């Protein structure tokens, strides 16, 4: 599970001791001789349910600390604000579900906070757990080069990210927008902001409307551009 998280900036943060990740195999704590951690649900229905016993024994044996998070499609939707809040915690313990879910008694005993990464269902909880870890880690001091890397990143600024281009200046007849080659950083910033406005209004009108509600200090040119998209 940890291999994808050992790459890039998150991997360097682990190497530098900024964050620490540990994985516990709940199967090691089952009392079932076949190492099963699931059983059929009371009341009938399809699928299997993870049992409370191996989960609770694993938590107690490992002395897991901090808030307990259960990755679940019925949980609160993960957001930038939530990730920033979770990054303030010294320790988090994530429970990854499988099958049809987890025995509710385990969640109640652990006081688990349920968090979702979207309105869809995955085969296991490890994938959303990795999404949560990556998102939260980016808010921890020292993981990224600077705070601006997080705050100015795409959706955290309130707008979707503008288009990016790199060398060569022309590829298969398609040229990089001329403004990006001008060397005029003020004009480039303005162009990028307008691109973000246009993309956000087109693809995420909910974000665009929320952005309009912000108390922003804009220049005359910025106000004129914004008025085009209201």
C-alpha cells in the first residue's frame, strides 16, 4: 500500500522524517483459524461485513492514536479545508474497509469519523486512504517547497487551474499562447487568472458562484475581466 506514497514529494517527506506512515494488517489479529476477518451480515443481504473483533484487537495491540478515520462513501466529502484541518493533528489512524463495510460497533467504539472522496464505490479502502494521506500531507510544513505551493494550487485558490504549456513553443502546428512568451509577468498573471475564471465558470459553476461571493481587492482591469464572466 505504501509504495505509491514513497514517490515524489511525499516520499521525500517520509525519508526526511517529516511524516511517518505505518500499515497494520488486521488479519494478524483475527481469532479465526483461516484468518478471516469478515462474515455474513445479520438481517441478510449480499456481501460480507468486516468483523469488530479483529479491528478492535488490532487497534488495541498497536496502541493507535489520534483521530480515527474510516474511509466510507457515506462520510463527509473530503475538501481542502478538511485536509488543512487534519494536517494540524499529530497523529491520524485510518481504517480501510472492505466488502460491504465494517461492523458498526467497531466504528462506534473507535469514535470513527467517516470521510468520502466521492460519490462512488471502490473495492477497498486503501485507495481512498492514499488519496487522504497525500492530500493532508501537502498541508504539513516542510512537505512542499513553500506554503504558496498549497495555497495557490488549483482549486484551493477558489478557481480551477489555468492551462500549462512547455517547450517547444510550437508542436504539430499548435503554438503556445503568445502572452506566455512575452516576458511580461504582470500580463501573464492576468491572462492566467482570466483562463481560470473561464474554466471555472464552464466546468464548475458552483465554485465560480462561491468565488464571486469572496471579498476581493481587484484592480480596475481585474474588475473589468471579472464582469465579463458574471
